[in-house]
């Protein structure tokens, strides 16, 4: 029996709006010939365009193949085939005789099988712990040199003064330390270098730049004293430097079942390379705990993982990235959306923090356990929007106010949506700025 594919699953892999539009034009079942399927969950068919194109899909992974010359994956033909299969699965009959499969389909199946076997062989290969420790020691020495260079650079910043750095043409000044950190295999820190650079040109640049300068000083000090840190903190420090987890790490990690609501999703450009990263915020209303699924889309190497639709409550299984406050989650690699127990939230939104005081206390608790912690997500019980002296605020149920990062145009659009009426709010807080990223008022939900 072949797998059932849901429309939400197809939405996950559409590369762009143009591909979707083109695929829908081709998604006519009668235009596809020589349709077939295999017991191991491949489906295939042919369509005539400027030539006859063979497309095939491995359903468990939604892995799309096509004989057309397009660089897009999936191309419009494979995407159209997937749409046809989703609407007309009865048209694809399982063929028992593998010798009758189309030649291209056989090659694609063999290639996937070989790739899977290689991955399994690599996963089962005994790890040379001595060699791993030697590689880590070598990289640590390089990072040591990078951190020493960073500390000298930070002293130069202080000696010059933030105002002087701001008034100079700072591109070369920041480029030199960024290049040095890349050479030292600590490129992950360049995210914070970029934050310091951009903060110098904000309206409240004194506060912003001092904030990021202090954080860079903290990281440099923590790295030099890393042997005194707990194992969890060392894990987080290494990830911050840009050191990836070992490939066999997840095999030893326990899987945990969570009951969460998806209440926000944000996409941001990567500062160090062409691509984007996406945060999906999950909320546990029983413990008032935020969870994070962080995905990267860097073509052609990676694309976003599964997208959990907002305004849904999920019972799902996930592993946690190592850390003191294990905020970030990892879903199973081959997880399909229809394998997750999901319920759309249509009436009452999940409960959140009753006040900013409670939310700040939770953030302070995280910082107390992990001084590197940066971004927290708050799902707030109804708040109201306010303006005072050209500044914008949110007011909680206890009538306490917190400034929110908005410009005049954004405030105007937001006011037209919510007016002075209470609404639930999804907020990101980094210890300095409060950003509104989703809202829920009555029956209306919107991710901003």
C-alpha cells in the first residue's frame, strides 16, 4: 500500500511561488503517461513538454527526481506529479516486476539505496575517540589564537571609544577581526561581531553597542576559562563558536514527547552567507516554557525542515540540543506531517505569562544558569498597545509597560489591526529589545 500525501506536506517542499504556479498548470492527470509505482514507495510517470520528461518521487522522504534540465528541486514536473498523485493515488498501480520499471527510475532507486547504505555504514563505523580528541585539541588551539586576537581587538575598541569607532569608516575595522575568527575556526562568533557593527548605527547606539561589546567580552572570558564550566555550558560555548555536534551524537540522545502549541514563526537572512534561517516557536502552556525549532535554508546544500503550521497544538516527539536550558529541539529527520498528532486551535489561545514581571523572571532564571543565553520567547496573556512621547509600549494585565521595537509605519498598521483592545502576543526578547512577532485577538491570529 502506498503512502497518503497531504496538501500540507506538499507545501513544505515548494521552492517558490513561480514553481507552484507552473506545477499546477501541469497537474492534469490525463497529461501524465506510463504511471506506475513500486512496493518500496516510489511513484513515477511521464509528461510531454519540449521533450518527454520522466519524473519520480520517493514518497517517505518526498524526494523528487526528474529528467528535465532544471536546477530546481523539486522542478515543476516533479511537483506537478506529486500534486497528481495526491489527488489521484488510485491511478498509480504497484508493479511487481522490477525488470519492467523505467530505466531512469531504476537508476534513481539504486542511487538512493547506495546513499542510504553509505550513511548506515558510516553511522555504524566505530568512532576513533583518540583521533576525535586530537582533532578537537587542534581546533581548540586555533580558537585560542582567535580569542586572543578578539580580546586585543576589543581593547582597541575601548581605547578608541565607541563614538570614534562609529565615526570612522568601520567596514575594514570589523572585517579584519571577522576574517581572523574565520581563520581560527570560530566563525560562529561573527554573528555577534555583526550585531556590534550594526548596533553602532541604531538610534540608541550607545546602549545597543555597549550591550554587544559586553557580550563579546563575556564569551572571550568564558572560552579561556572553559575547563571550569559545566559540561552543558561547554557544549553551548562550542556551538556558539560554530563547532557542529558529532555525527553520532543523536544516536545517544533520548527522545521526549511534548505537548506544545505553535504560536510564531520568523525568517531572517543569514549575515555570513547567502541564505536564511527560520525560528519556529513552540509553547508549553502548562510550564510556561518556550521551545525552538531552528532551521537553515542555504541552497543548494540545505533547505528548511518540516514546517509545523501555526495555531495548532501538537503532541510530538523530539530530541533536545545539549545545553543548560535545553530550548532548541530536533525533530526526527524523516518525520512526515501526517505522523504528528495535531489539533487546530480555533477557540481559546494557549495561556501565557500573566505579566512582564513573570516573563522577565523566567529570562533571568535562564541567564543565571547560562550567561550565554540570548533570545527568549514569551507568549503573553492579553496585552494592549500604547503610544507615549513617540515611543510605543505594550501594557500587561497589571498595567506595567514595556517599550516595543516599532517604527511609526509599523505602529500604524498594528493599531489598525488591534486598536486599543487586548490581544495575546508572541514576543522575542534578547535582553535589550522586545519584538512583537505574532498576535491573537478574538478569532484572528496573525504572524507578523
